[in-house]
C-alpha cells in the first residue's frame, strides 16, 4: 500500500490546495482502505475514528465508489455537492460545515512578541474542558495530536491561557484563548507560532473555520490567509 499511497499523494499534489486536507491525512494516519475508480478515490483511515475522504469531481463516479465501499459512518472534508449523494440512503446525525483558508508561501508573517511553548499531555483535560467542540474531541485524539505534530501554548502565572494545535489532516485548529485574556493578542501569537513551525517543516498552513466564528476569520484574514472553499464533516446515523 505504501507505493500506492505515494502514487496517490503525488497525483493529489498536482492540485495541492484543493487536496491539502486529504494529503495531510494520508501522510499522518494509518490508511485502512483505498477504493479507486478512474482518477477518483475513497480513502479510509484511522484517527479518532475511521474517516472516509473523497477525491472526486464526478457525481456518478462518487455514487459508484460509495456502492463499492463497506458502509462508512464518518466523512471528512466533504464538498457541498457531495452531501446529497452521501446522505441519500442514510441520514446525517450531524454535519459540521466550515470554510477553508490557506496561507500562501509569499505572505510575510511577523515574529512572536510573546513566549510560546509546545503543549504537553498534562494539558489534555483542560483543553477539552474549555473547548466549544467537546463532542468532536477525545483525550486520545488530543494526546496524539500533541505527540505527533506541532502545537503552541502561552502560560501566564503558571496557567495555560491560550493554545492551538493541528488536526489529523494538518489543519491548524483548537485555537482557544481564555475569556479573561481575549483582545490582548494571544490568539495571534499562537497562530504566528504555528505558522512558523509549519514553514520550518516546509508545510503550508491552513485552517477550517465555521463561518459564524467571525472573530477567528478576522484574525486569520489579517495574517494573510486566503479563502478557498466550503467543506464539511459528516457523521451518518447508524
């Protein structure tokens, strides 16, 4: 499968921004199944659950791929036109819709003005307790993200007050600043740190944000992130 993965990744990189999420997932997680039809794919892999990623531009091919697949419950980075096809035979338990943003390589990013350190596994419980997305996070998932990838934290008076990490596809995420420390630039400092860490690794920073989260959108747009497309995560009913 390793050869197949390298072949698929190289193919996907020809349209890198469109495929940035699935490329990141392929590179960072255990892939359990690949179903191919022409140049379309269903790719399943294990993270907190078994996610199915879709690489496809043709509705008929997507229907055919889904027919070939053993039933999937979770779909990631789904484009809008795919949703009616995925939910045609099974209702969605939930759909989380976001807007993807990415940071072009030529955008200059300032250096950090505050001390930023990596997260540790001691922070897991606190991160989840403060998150607005508790239903999508588990201790095992957060631990894996801290251990396997970049992260950023700001400590003040021995208290974790701001943090961020990357998700299983490499997207910047879980950005959070405690209420009493907001509007003081801490969120910006976390993002700046994550961007510089990514650039040292030769990676493009991207984020997927709910459109109602205008504060986060304003922040990343000020840093030069560019809007790409709307994508969703779906859990189907059993």
